[in-house]
């Protein structure tokens, strides 16, 4: 019965390992299960991939204190939507405090078009419809949605096939536009309503009939691309908090690549030394610990791809630190087993008792590390947050590999004819 349970657990470990191996491979397949789709690759942070970091100053002076948090949340959401339209993957958007100032830090990995990124993030079209007297009828804030259409008839204001922007107005804007067009259509001679975009008059169509359906058409010297850009900007809406750039910098991936190479080399040397120590000092149990460590590494990489986790240099440091904690758990277990064997217990019983008595120390040390990682993740941002995330993932995976994998393999050896190989 014991052997059967151990083989079932070993089969479960084998399945997990095989799955992690397939995902962790550099050429691992993408996942598509119904609505869940994931491209499996390691997402690199700004320091490894290079890109742009832009710091904005947020002007909260006209926003009541009770509404500022909500406004900043909306600001982050709007900026994120605009960045996604720009085609940037894994942007980092952080709100911070610097004295009495509130800043918005935007990190865009892989971006080389700095001017385009700045334009996409901060620009909102200054759109106005003006009546004959120069009064503002509606603005971009009155727009509920926008779409690209094409002119269907010939005329001075509507050229067949010409790209146009169709505006569906909000209720308040619909009423204001209806009142203005009713007045313009009733005038003698009929009046025009000027369409002004960024202080430039792009068309002045004469109003022949009142427009009461809440639909306004902007025509002018649009190309398909410029019509799409205006449509996207209007659909994204104005930013709830005015922002202005106070700093921008382009970050090269060269320094990050060199630092990553050095970090990985240091980690590899450390792992080799740890493996030599475990084999020399603990013999066969040490070899088992190395097998668990290899599986531990595969599972971590697979998790990074599946979540996905944006890996930075600090994240690599968190992963390397968690390797030491994974080995530390095995050392605690082996030392407890050694004490149980010296007290005269049978090998299988010594393994059971060694794991049970080592568990409290492992649990407490890892729990305190997880609490620290949680505080760092919630209370910080950027590089420190990446360190906390990879450290927490590593600690959780190490509990599985040290407690489950090492224990199962040791017990299977203990009930086999190879039990004499276990010396601790």
C-alpha cells in the first residue's frame, strides 16, 4: 500500500516535471485553450530589453482631495489603454509621490519611437464645434464614440469616398448640437458650424436641416490613417488629470544584458558549488536534492512564462536567492534524518520523522520570507516589486520540491533494495 501511494505521487511529479519542461524550453509551444491564450516566452523588463522611461507631473490642484485617488486610478487606466494602442507589451505604469508632487512614471520596454510614444500617451485632440457667433457648441468631451466612415455623395463638404469621422454624441451633447443646428438651419441665410481641431478650422459645413439624432460628421483633409488616429483618441477620452513631462530617458539594453550575463554566471557558479557540497556531504540524498533543484528551476521558468512574469535584474536576484532557500530546506531535512537514524530508528521511520520535525522550521522561515515579499510587493513598485514576486514564487515552489519530491524519492529508495545507498 505504501509503495503504491509513493508510485502514484511519483507519477504526479513526473507529469508536473514533463509539463514544466515543455513550457520552459526556449521553443516551447504557445497555449490555446478556449478563450485562454498565452504566448510562451520570457517577458523582459526595461533594464534587460531597453526602452523608454517617461516621468509626468500630475496636476491635482483642481481635483477635490476625496476624488484624487479615483482620478489617479482612472488616469493609469486611460494611459494604459493608449499605450496598448501603440502596441507596447508589458508597460509599467506607476503613481508616486515626490514631496507635495504626484508623479506618473511610464516604462515602455522595446520602444524606440520616443516622440510617438509621448504623443500617444499625452495627446487628446482639442475638438470644438463653433456656431456663427464663435460660441462653442460641443467639444470632444461630448463624444460618446467615434468611428471612421467614408463620404457617399459628391459635394463641397462631402466628397465621395473621402475618409470621415462619425461622432455619436452623449445625451447632453446631443441636445446642445440639436439646439445649435436647429437655430443654424432656421437662419436666413442658413448658417454654418465650424469644426475646429487643435485650433485649426478643418471644415465649415452649412446646416440645411436640424440634426437631432446625435450624430455629427467631421470631414476634411483626412487620410485613412489620420482619421483612425483621431477616432482612437476620441474613443480613449481625455485624461482625467492634466499631466506634463518632467523627465524622459532612453534606456539601452546593453548594460542590462551585461549585468544579466554576470548575474546568471554568478548564479550558475553558485549552483555548481551547492551541488558539489550536497553530493560530497550528503552522498545519495544530496543527489536527490540536486534532482529536486533541477525540477524546481524548470517549474519556476514555466510559471514565469504562464503568468507571465516580467523578468528584471532584481527578479533574477530574487530567483537566485530562492534557490538558496530551496537547498536550505533540504539541509534541514537531512540533518533531522541524521539525528533520527543515530537514535536507532529504522530508515523509513527516520525519513518520516525527519521530515515532520524539520517542517516546523521550514514553515516558519519560509512564512516570514513570504510575508516580507508580500510587504515589498504591495508597498513598492518597479524593480523591488519584481524582486519580491520572483522570490515569493521561488519560496512556494521550493516547498513543493523539498517536501514532496525529495521525500517521495527518498522513501522509494528506503523500501527498495538500494536503501543502503542512503547515507546522511
